[in-house]
C-alpha cells in the first residue's frame, strides 16, 4: 500500500491545485490516485508448484471479475482475501500459500474491477459489489454458507471487508494494516487541507465496524508510516467482542507474518465459533516477535 501514500500526498496536492474545479473534476483526481491497478500478472514471481484455480464471476451490475482459488483438502477455514489499492492477485500468492499451509484454509484471492483480469473501472461502490460477488462464488465453490466465510482485508481491502462484514455478516473478520477511513489517512498527512470534505472515496470503516457482531482480529505494524497504528487501535476500540489486536513491533505497512503470527491467527480462527462477547483481548507481540521475527513483504506494489 505504498500507493495509499499517494492518496495522502497526491490527493491533497491535487486539491490545492484544483480549487477552481467543479466537484466532478476533483472526484476524478481522487479516483485516479486511490486506485492503482496493474493488469499484468507477474506469474514468474511465484513457484512452479503454486497452481491456483481460476475463478470467473460477475458483480451484480454485470462487470466480469476474476480471482484465484487456492483450496486445501478438508479445510478448517474458508477465507476471502481482499488486497490493497495497487497490483493484483499475482502479487499476493504468498498470502494464499501461507494461509493454506499454516491455517489449513482454502483461500480466494480476487481482483477488483479494473485490476488484473477483472473488467471495469474501480470505484468505492464497485469494489463493494465485487466483494459480494466474490463471496457468493466462494460460497458456492467451497460448499459453505456465505456466513461461514472468513473475511480478510489488507490495507484498502480492509475497508472493503469491513463493509461486507458490517452489512452481511461473516464467520470472522481479519484486518491487516488498514485505516479508519481514507479521508482520515489524508488528514494525517496534510491536516490543514479539507480532505474529509472533498474526498469521494471514503471507506468509513470506523463507523461500519460497530455493526459487525462477530470475532475480529486486527494486526498493525507500530512503524507503519503509511497508515499509522492509531487507525488500527481505533478500529479495535470500536469493534465488538470478541476481538483481538496485535501490535507488531518495528514493522511498517507492507509485511507478511511468519509462523508465529500465523499460529496465533490459526488459534483465532479456531476460536471464531465462540459465543459473541467472549473476550479475546490485545496481544503484546513484542515477546512473540522477539522469538520468531517478522518477514518483510516480498517486493510488490502492495497496499
């Protein structure tokens, strides 16, 4: 999600230079900076034994979408993964591999409209439609009710998954390096500009997350200079029980967890069947990370 930094600086700078434009003019700039899709699939970056199943489906407005389904035999969890604002599913193969191996989970990675092999043009309403279509496909393919699917959102994908969980429910909600809202991210960078009034793309997760009544896991690096960890803490405070927050010492915005974190995540997923209101609490990850460390995100345009 380096490109979200472009949201904070680029949107604000564009607004300064476009104060004479009509609102539609400002909004087109907003869209162009928030969404940084890549159409090319960097297939060479993943190993030869990673062979996902192509998933083709349509949003309810007819936009053709694509994803990668990565199943395991006898899965303990079915996960729908929403990536950040740049790149495409080919950059996230390691996420699926780790969730397969460490959490015994079947995973659907999907591309929003305009990303990868998905058609259309990205927008906030469009991305929310795409997530619903992806979950419907996964529900049918995996043979489970939609309510049994775990929603996992990374950065911008967190805003997408919070909306889906708040409106449609989920077995559990997993958020990584995500924000309270996009205007809040822009405001953090340039607080003197009226970004909260002018930004079209909002993804107001702080308000929406209060409507999700299910297990919630939030992880955030305490050295994140793109989306400050306070966004994660505020989301955690607003979320309903049961919930868990993991502060990751020394890590920035783009990272993937290693075995220790994934073991914690697996335990969280196993606990997802607990009764609502059963507390999970906050993890002090310093001890865990001192033993296990955290691996950096592989080079990719991740958000």
